[in-house]
C-alpha cells in the first residue's frame, strides 16, 4: 500500500505581498493554508516548511496535526527539507501554501495519475493568445497548442523526488517546481485536468480578487 505525505513549502518571505506571509493571510476567518489543508483529509503525514526561526510561531498559530520544519531561501530548498522529514513516504504531494482552494477531485486525479505514471501535476490548457515582446514591442505570436498553466498539488514517487533533489544539489540546479526537476532527471510527468478555482495568491492584486469572492 502506498504511504502518502503532503509537503507544503511555506517559507517564502512574502516580498511580493509587502512582507506579509501569504499562507497566514486570513480569508473567511482563518489562514489561507488551513483552507488548502481541507482538501487533503485522509493524508496523515503532513510536513510544513516555514521560515527560519518560526517553527514555534507557526505551530501556535495553526494548531494542526503536522510536522513543522525550517525551509530555505528557494521553494526547492523548502520542499527538500520537508521531504527529508517524511522518510517513510512512498509517494508525496507538494502543494502551494497560498493556493487555498484545491478541490478533492483535483487531488484525486493527481494521486491516481501519480500511482500510474510515477509523477503527475494538474493544469489548465492555455486559451489566451500569447505574444512575445521585446523592448515593449511585440516580436511574435507564440503557438498556444500544447501549452498548459500548471497548478498544484504536484505528485511524485518519493524515491524519484529524493533522487532528483540529490542531483539538484550535486549539479546546482535551480528549478521552479518539482515537475521541472523530474523532467531534468528524465522522468515522465503526467498532466491531469486542474480547476479554474484553484488559484494562487501571489500579489496584492490576487489577494484583492480573492477577497472579492467574499472572504474577510
């Protein structure tokens, strides 16, 4: 039987939010990260990577059954630290702490595809016209066929991800997500249908739009 662990990198500085920690922003009376956790009921092993020196504070604020570890300067450093704290996991899900509304259906699709293919991510096919711009001037149109906007949770076999992080350390790779890391290792990653409501809060504009949905 597979043993799943949920890894949540939450050690970001919040620079694009003026220094405010995005996972702790309150929506509907509770932090965004707690909204996110609701979709992963049933996964017993949860590891949250938090800013340096803030483990006790986050434990006090969230009061959830989870292992808290110190993350790093980059997302990949935080995910690697969280993965190290889940040594018994056979499969993992990595989810953005400031992506509060993953659906149970998306989580299920990712988990099922991960078991079949070894790794999987959710996404949405690009429907907008894409332009390449240089110096403020359009220099070409990019074909959108086959392009997807990636979401989380991203799933993977734990042994694949451990091997990938070891290689990233050895070769000093810098990647933006786990799928990109696995791709560099030659691993195939399945794509499954995401959800338009599975949004991520990155900037003050994102936060304002989310609040417009009725949060307080």
